[in-house]
C-alpha cells in the first residue's frame, strides 16, 4: 500500500511527562457524574431503593404500636434490639446485597449492556475508570444505606420513647452511636464494594462468588479466631458500638481495635482495587461476529 | 563553503532513521499480527501499512473485519505481532484515543441522555474543559446534521439518527484516525450521500478513515484503497484498479460499443493478450476479455486512427470492487 508523508502524527508521544493529575481528576469527575446518575436513576436502581426500604418499612408499620411484653417498655433494651437489627438485617443483608448489586453492575452491567466501550474508546487510563466507577458506587451505597441506618435507628427509638430518645441522642451516647453505626455502614460499603467490583470483572456470573462470600460472612461466628480475620464482617463487628452476643456456638475472638480494623479494611480495599485495575488494563471487548 | 557543504552533505543514518520513523508515525502499521480466540482464528499474519485516506475493509461475515478494527482500537490485544497507530501502540488507550475515533456498530449510550448530553459527556470523559466540550459537541452535531434533534433523548432516536450520533461521537474530538464499522447502515439516501461527502472531505484533509462496509458500490465510490479479507487472511490490498490489474488469472472484460463489432472482433482476435471476443446480444457491441488492458487500449487507439470502425464507447465491465470481490472471495458482496 502506498505511503504518504502527511504529518499528522502526534509528536514525541513516548517522551516522559509529569503525571497529568488535573486531567485525571477531570476525567474521574466526569465518570463519577455519569455513574452516579446511572446508579440513582437507571432502571437497575429500583431494586436498590426497595432494598434500602426493607428495614424501614416494618419499623414504620410498628411505630404506632408498642409490642406486648415488659421488655418492650424498657428503653435500655432498645440499644440491644437495634444492635441485633442492624447487624442481622441492615449490615449482613441490606448493605451486603445492595453493595453486590451496585458494585457488580459497575462493570458487569456495562458488559451486559454492551456499553463499556463508551469508556474504553476514550483517552482515559483504565485505572481512572476503575476509580471513577468505584467512587460513584461508594457514594451511591453510602448515601442509600447510610440513610437507611440513620432512619432505622431513629424509628427504633423515637416513636416509643420520644423524650428519652431526645435525651439519648442529644445528651447521651445516642448521637455517637448513630455516627458509629453510619460509619460502620460506610466501611462495609468500602470493603464489600471493592470485593464486588472485582468479582464483577472476573466472573461472568458473579452471583455465585457473592453467595459464597455471604455464606462465609454468616458462618464467621463459628470460625476459629484466625479465619475470622479473613472476613469483612469481623472487623465491622469489632467497630459496632454495642457488642452483640453471637450465640452459644460462637467461637469467641478478641475484637480487633478500631485503629487496626479501619486501616486494615482500607488497605485490603486498596489492594483489591489494584487487582481490578490490573484486570481492566488487560481486558478485551469482543462484540458479535465479523 | 560551509553553505555548499550543508546543501550537499550526505544524508546521515540518523536522518534516514528519523525520516523513516516520521513516515511510520503517519501510518497505521500491522506487523505480523495474528489474533486467535482460543482455537478459533480471528486474523492471521496480517502485515499492513495504511496511509491517510479512505481505506475500506471488505469481506464476508466472519472474514476478520471487526477483529481487525477491534485490534486497531485496542479493544482486542493481538495474540502475536504489534500494531501502531501513528506510532502509538494500541495498548496505550490514554494516548491512542486522543488521535483515534471509533464508530462501532453497537450503542454505548448512558441512559436518559439527550444527543447533546451524550457527546458532551463523552468529551468530558476525554478530559476537556466544559466550555471546550460544549463547543466541540456543537461542531460534531452540525457535521452529522443532527442539530435539530440534539436536545431529544437518544433513546427516542431512529436507527439512522443513532448511527449519526455514533458518528458524531467518533469525530467529536477531531481525531486524525477514524475507524467506522458499517457507518452507512440505516442512513437514508440523502444522509448517506452527505456522510460519504463528509468522509471524502475528512480524507482530503489528511485523515485516515478505515471503513467496513458490505455495500460494495459505495465502498468502490468512496475508497482510496481496499483491504479484502477472507477467513482471517488479507486476500488483497491496494486501490481497486491496481488489485484488479494484478489478477492475471481473471482477464479484464471490456465492452466496446461500435458500428461494426464483427469487424472489430476480427481485428482484435489474433492478438495474444486477447482471450475472448464475443458479440453483444444486440449486435451493437463487442465483449473482449484481455490479459493486458493497457495493450488493448493502445490497439483500440490504432483502430480509431484507421477510421474504419466508429467506436462510441469503451467500458470495463469487471474493473470494480464487486468483480474483484467475486473473483477473490467467490460470492456477491
């Protein structure tokens, strides 16, 4: 084929230049905006809203009634009731499956919709796409499930003990507990989010590894102390403001102090995101036939 | 003295190297590229140097056209070999897509966006500032005649409008290389003609346009050169007439309209390069098959000069892409 010397070639592309942080930041913002919009307004978001409402609906329905039995008339019991409600329903179920849905769909959803090339055909480092999408997933999940945590806690106390609750939140430990529970929810989103993002990149059907992790997290209370530490839920439990007994069969392990639990979760999350970045860097898109 | 020296000094190795590298940096280069999907062959041992202009990829389904395009854009990685686009390796998307636009066959529209928002958001992802992105968006939409529908949701677009918005996406950042997978699909005849004119203009401006299409007469009309693919192999490449000329095993067919085809037949038949001479059904023309079209045209010049036969027209019958395709690949495009 004949060659031509029309000089439209980029000049010195190999030349070493400083890292373009401001460009990456603009690109992350653009990706973040698109993804947040998709997470909140896309057709897949309906399931998320329903999931976020799961703990709220029964509490709203129960709000006008005080259940029979003396324990329900004791304000202090409600600390334990919310701790169990939070650990069992909000953290292990709503946040877990909500994060699975949001983060697995960040890439897997685009692959299914055949729209990942919107990003792959842009001059964006693929690692930047991972960061933009992850941050969007994080903001979505923390906003939704953080709100669920706050509303659920307020609904547990306020309708039944209004004056005690006011004192509990404003003069007692209530506000601190509320912040701690919300922070634990945020940390859960950080940890589970990274795991599910990477699962969505590696597995064609990410439901199976998600269920395996779900089982692992639920059976965590039966595991020896060393294995307990290979989980997200162990660290989250360690941070909970009200310790909850895990039952007569539970293997007791020392809770990990917050100064270890929080950085550990963040470091593991960072490592998982690096794996995701490596994976996406080598990812191929193959649509249809020739 | 020193001036003379500088004018006539021998060209150094460095200059030769730089000049070669400059030429290579203006080309799309495939160096012994193969792609296998497991055991299945995508493309095999492709060596190409594609210059600016319109290059069409032609071949039946499964020939390797999309594989070649996806390799060029880095969406696929070659199993073997190396591809560079204007000197940039295809595994560096952050560099590559500053100079390359790809119009795929598939939609990649984030939901709920209007045409304008779609192009604008694509440019923001590129990293453009808001003002510049808005400006480039308007230019791209104008170029594909989509300004009127710019503020309608992409989801409500017709097939032709979707095709145009994809085209706008590919040209929005004003790339030097455009790869267009079936870009004329779904366009009405008017827009088709406008789009082909746009391609011609972009090619005249020195851009590379790599186009895959099934519509051979359109490819023939707009392409500077073609790459014919079959079963993952490059069967032929070059400008259509050049490729046709090299197909010695298929003599060129020429139809000569004249007032005395029988006499013309007798005149040309004894030439060694003429394989066949057959009268047209209406007996007002002669089909000739020749192995050397240039010599045959010279012969016709002599016939005209002799003045015994009045020649009205001369038209090659199979000097087009359809014929090349049929001879090399064996079926109609």
